[in-house]
C-alpha cells in the first residue's frame, strides 16, 4: 500500500510538472517578454510543483517516524497552502496573459484602422491643393486618424533662421501667437531636426522660445521632423493632455507620413521656384521690350538732330518724371539747355545737387519735404540728376507729386539717355561744326536704323565700319579686328598697309587685347601712352602697325571699342589719331564710344529677345494705321450687334448659343490683333483700361517699397504684408483702382502708429471682390477676412464712420460697399466689397425717368455710327449722327445734346479738336472719346481737350451704358 502511494505521488508530481512546462512553452511565455502575468505563471507553477513534492515526501516509507505527531498536521496545511496559492497564482497569470494579448489585438486593429485612414489621407491629398491648404488637410487627417487633440506644422525659414507656423488645429489663439515665430536654437524642435529623429516631451513650456511663458494643459507632445536630405524643411507637432501618451509606435506611424509630406513640400517649393524664375524671365523680357520701345521712341528721328527741348519732351514719363531738363554749368553759372516748361525755377540747392552729380559722375536724388495738414512730413517733390557725358552737364528728372523710385532698369535707361543727351548738347553748342562731325550724327541715326543678325553679323559689322570711316579724317587709321581661334585678326582697315591683315593680337596683348577681356572701351590720349602700349605688342604686329602709320607722326591718341555678342568680344574697333588735336580727338572718342555703345545695346536687346522668344526678329511687325482702324470698327460692329441680338427675349437656344460663340470669337480676335498692333506687350495697362486688383496692389506697393516689407504709406513707413487671393479679371478701371487703394490706405493709416503691421488682403466671395486693410501688433495674428463677420453698408450710410468724402465718392463710383470697425477708437480694419463689374447689374439697363436722353455721335465710319444708333435706341435714348466732324460742331449748336460721342481718328478735325470746339461753347458738356488699340493717348491731351471718358473698341453694350449713366448727371442740358 505504501509503495502504491509513493508511485501515485511521483506520477502526480511528474504530471503536474509536465503540464506546467507544456502550458508555459505552448503560450511562449518566455519569448514574449512584454506580455503581462508571466511572473505569476512561473510562481504558480512553482508552488504547485512544490505541493506535489510535499505529497511525494509524505508517501515515503518511515515518513510517520520522521517528526513528532503534532508536526504532521502543519505539514498537511503547508501542502494545501502551496497547492491553493499555486493554483490561484497560475490562474491569475493566465488571465493577465490572455488579457494582455487581447488588448494587443485590439490595439493592432486600431493601428490598422489608423493606417487605412492615413492611406486615405494620402490619396485625397494627391489633388493639386495649394501648399497651406494641403498642410491643413494633412494635419486634420492625422489628428482624426490618431485620435489626437491638437497639432501644428512648422516650416523652416532658412534666411531668418526661424520656424514659421504654417497651420495649427486645436490650439488656442494665445498658444498660436506664441508659436507663430518659433526660434531655431536650443529647443526640442531644433534638436529633432538636427538629429533627424522624432522627440517626445511632457510639457508645453519645454518647447522653448515664447512658449515657455504660457501655461498649458498639454502634458505630452510629439515632435516629428520634416527633413529632406540635409535640408531642414520643418516639423510636425502633436499635443495631448494625457501624460505619456506618445510612444515609439506613434513615431513609427508618423515617420512615413512625414517623409511623404516632405516630398510634397519640396515639390511645391520647386514648383514655386520654377514659376518665380519663369516670372522673372517674363518680367525681364517685358523690361527689355519696354526698354527697346521707349528707346526707339526717344531716339527716332526724321534725319535731323533733336533739339534739347524736343529731347526732353520725349523723356517725359521716364522714372515717372513730369518735368525733364537739360542743365549745365558754364563758369559756375547754371545754364538751361532745354526743358519741358517755358520757364525754369531752380534754387541754389539744385545747383549744389548738380555740382555733386557732376563731381561724383553718378546719379544724385534730391527730395524736398513738405508738411501735411496733420503735421506729418512727406516728400512733396523729388528730383534726379544724372551727369551727361564728360562735361559739366546733367539731365534732371523731376516728379512734383511724391518720391521717385529709381530701379536699376530705370537707372540704366536714364544713363543711356544721358549719353544721347551729351551728343545733343554738344551738337547744339557747335552749330558751326565741320561736315565731319555732322556725318557723326548721321552715323548715329544709321546705327539706330541698321539691321543686325546675330547668326551672320559679318556683313552688318562691315556696314557699321563703313559708317565709322565716314566720320574719320583722311589721316586717321581705323582697324577692325575679328575673333578667330582665340586671337584677333584685322579684317578691315582704313589706311595704307600691305601686311595689315597679317596683324594678329592675343588676348591681353596691349590695350586692344585687354579690351577684349574687359569688354569696355579704352583710350590713350598722349603720344607717350600710345608708344608704351605699342611696345607691349608682339614684334611682328608692331612692325606691321609702323608700316601702316607710314610717314604720319606717331599716334597721339588710341581708342579701342569692343563689339560684344553673347557676352563675348567678337570684334574690336581700334582708332588711331595723329597730331596735337586733343579736343577733336576727345570729341571723336566720345562719338565712337556712343556709336559702339548703341550697337552693343541693340545686339544685347536682340539677344535677350532671342533667348526668350526662341527666334531673332530683325525688325518689329508694323501694321498700317488705316488697317488698324478698319479692323477695330469691324470687330466692334460684330461684337455690338451680337450683344443687341442676344437681348431678344424669344431668341431660340441654338441661335443664342451661336451668337455667344461669335461674340467670344470676336473678342479673341480682338485680343490677338491687339497684340499685333501694339508690337510688344509691355504688361502695363493704360490708365483708362481695366486692370486686375492684385496687379494694382502689387504695382503700388512695389513703387512705394523702402526695403523688405517696409513701405511708405501717406508719407510714413509701415511694415506691410500682402495676402492676395485669386481675383478674377473685371472691368474696373486701373486709374480708379489706384485712386481707391491709395486713398483708403492713407485714410486708414492716418491714426495708426508706425510700430503696427498693415495687412492688405484680397479675396472673392459670392461673385464679389473684397479688399481688406487691417492692422495688428507684432506676435499677434492678423484680422480674419472681414467678409465672415463684417457689416457692409453703402457709401451714403458710412459718412459717420469714414470722414473722408473723396474715399466715399470713389467707393460710390464702383457701386461698392464697406465695412468698418466701429468698436475701436482707431479702427482695426476697413473692408471694401466691390462688384465684378462696375456696369449696371440689372437685366434692363438704366433709362432716364425724365425726357429721353439726346446723344450726338460723330464718326467718319458708317458701321460705327449704325452700331451706336442701334445701341442707344435699344437703351431708350434719342441719337443724332453725322460723319462730318465740322458738321458735328454745328449739330451740337442746333440740338444741344446731353452727351457727345466722338471718334478719335477723323479727317479735317479729329476727336480732340472737336471736343475742344464743343467745350469752348459749353464747358460742362460731357464728351466720350472712342478710340482703337493702335492709338497712344496722352492723359494731358485728354484733359486739355475736355474728354470726360475714353471708350476703347470693341466696347460692350454695358460699357457704353455705364459711361452714359456716369456722365448724364453732369450734363448742363438736363
């Protein structure tokens, strides 16, 4: 019996031990180190095995004799305790172990769901959203997918070494303000980017910077760096109020999203960079085209030398100047060579500035300040002095309505015109000069007229050389070198020398070789200097030149003038003068410098145009003026009659669609033809033409820029941020928009301190254009778009909120409304709501409630008169027409019409002359001038003639209606 008990005890022990080992091995408890309940399983198995061992001991023979009888009950209790404790521990360990893996399964399922959400986020973000919108969408998607409370995305500004808050979700305004400009330095965000590793922190203040000043509820923050190679792009931050919320698993989840987002940001950055480069190239092309157009206009001549007065008239508008003068100093006294006004009034300050410009040999700006009604100083007048030639002369550009902003391109054009002015002044001062000098002026005209080929320039340079030969005397020596195999060989010459074509100069050999490298003219004005230079030449070249000089005296003057193609000197013109003729040599040197300079300028302009357009154009396309006028009239008639036909209420749908397509096609034809007739598109709208609001904003703040974001507004400097949204084109006039924006900015900033930031915002809402002007202090966010909360009122209800009546009149002219901050002593915002079109919005155009309006139309083209008659009759007006401008003056006396419409180009008496005649009879008579694209209108001529409105062909019915509605109230005959 005892043996049987022993066997059963041993078997029980083996079975228990085997089962415990099997359960632990099967559940892989030893492998899963992070699993819960592993210690309890080991302890429970140990206690159970211990209880089975006690049972084995009890079954051994003689066991009852080992201890005193009173001990055995305690041993039984110990066995029960070991067995019970082991069972409880083992079962508890199993429960904890399975609970851990159950939670892990749920967590894995949650992570898979989050990854699906993130994958969906990536798919959605493939659409071409703007960068800031993309960042906001990605951040919101991440927060939703990860069940997080708040987040932010920083972008790194490499120039300022700061992080800029691109977008934030869930943060308070105070927290956003503290993080708006986050410094790069000793903080966790910078460390995460430098180490290219995600970082975790437990407190908002630990972010550093201004964030350490704020108390926040966030107790766990994850920083994920955004880095492309070695380039720091920015960082993503996630905020949670739970402590120790973020783990390494979060880092693993956000890491691929961060890499993908970096690629998106880099692609967007490269796209913007390419677009910026393209815009720069386009702007440069426009500049060169405008430069060429203005230079051609200023220098075009009928074969005679321009007078100083005529030259200054052509320079009007250069650097926004409304006065131009050619001045000089003769024996210390100020001399006026010519100007755009009959009488010049210059103070001693002008003489001092003139002397300074001449002595420094560079442009000098003189600003004259004034004091406004508010006591603030402003620049009332600005003048620019630019030295002319080598003498004591200068060209003066004066702007009487503010400061002149002289850009590098403007300065280059001014300096070019100053070089031409030097020749004009010299020509005036030597009216009795010799025929040789007169031929020099003809040579300048020939250079301006000559054709130039960039591909095969030899014939053109040969023709240029022939022109230069004409201005030289018989004793002068003239050589033309051409580049070949790294050396310069003589290809043409003026002078006797059999071996002159054997002359071959190396780069840097004498002043001629140095000119090839430096690409600037060189001059030696003494015999000694020329001799020293010739000694630097190779012996064979020196001998050939000596033979060329022959019996002449040693040269007393040498000039070298490079001709540059594609940034390389391909030709060099060398001139040798003889005898003691210092003044004559200096005159000829200046003349050759101008000739070669003009040639190089034309070559450079052609090269720029060739690089941009891909083809070289020898001369601009010209279209006869008569053809321009006829096409203008035909396109106007087609567009006008299409609009009239579209107003028929019972028009079939297919016919209406056909008319719409014809109208669109006509407008496209007009746009293309306009590009042809203008020759080059300068990109600058005329004052009377429509313009995009964003273009006007950029133009104004580019013109008043001081540096960076600092701009002048109302004579004071302000830091200005431009937030320009996508604005559609409208029919708003450029000059009116400029007046509205200037007046609004000056009125708004009148009481604003200069330490505040001004934000100009544009955007659209429900077919309306919005212009917001707001102020805010640094480290505070700007005002949100006012359209979301502003109360907009018409101008007549804003008199108590905006005291400036001129601003209200401008707003009324746009049919606009405004919202003004009424709760601050100094308003924090102005917001203007403008319609997409300033024309009448109703389906039926405005018709006077009084007697029918009478209109007189004068145009020599029947097709335009018929169109005007049809349009005016459809609007309910009475119209009188005539093709004879002189008869039109008589008809005005007879009918006394309310409004007069005249064409610009008419025989006998043009539109401006007819307008002056009518204004002499009735000074307040409203007059509309109709003109086509090919006509350049001078604003001063329009004002002097009394033109009240300019209508460009082809015009729409609503444009004509709007013009009539604007002017009918001012008619003295109503």
